C-alpha cells in the first residue's frame, strides 16, 4: 500500500510506551511505500525536540531511520499541493492553525495515497474527500 504517514504515526512508533505504539509500528511495517512529505519531517523533529525533550542525536537518528528506509519517499510539497491545502481550508471554514493538516491531506490527494493518521479531525476531513484512512 502507498501510504502517507502522518506525524503522529511516526511519533507513536518512536515512543515505545505510547498508547498507539504497536498499531503505529504495524501500520509502518505493512506499507509498500512510505511517503513522508517535508512538513511531516519538520513536525516530527519539532515534537521530539520541543515537546518530548528528546536528545537531538536520537531525534536525527530516528528521523534518518524513516527517511533511509528503502520504502521511503521523501518529497517536498508541490505548489499544487499548497494551493489545494488553502482551497480546502477555505472551503471548510478552517482556522489557520490547521494548515499543516490541510497540507498533509492535500499531499495525500495530489499523490493519490492512503493516509495513516490517528488524528480524529484529519481522519474526518480525509474521509469527507474520499481518502482511504488507516487504521480503519
């Protein structure tokens, strides 16, 4: 399965005592291709460093494990992706702080991927637009 992994899936996979650790690991293991847009890499780094206070060397090591996985596709968001994110934000009457989620969703749509996320609101937005979301 061609899968965009949202930031929270990577965080849960990284933090072994997290509530969704096992499920996140299974999701990552099951993917044939793991799409990791740059926004997810930035969010992942920020969460591990700022909110979880993890060591920068550990954070870099974990990030490289994901990005150097032979199944990983690291990609910058295209202009089409960014435009679509802002269109959806406007359509939904969303708030500015949700733009990262809209960029993730737009990347998923533009690249015709499934989306792995535990974020309930992002799952709802994706489902509304016909995006396959896991876990189900």
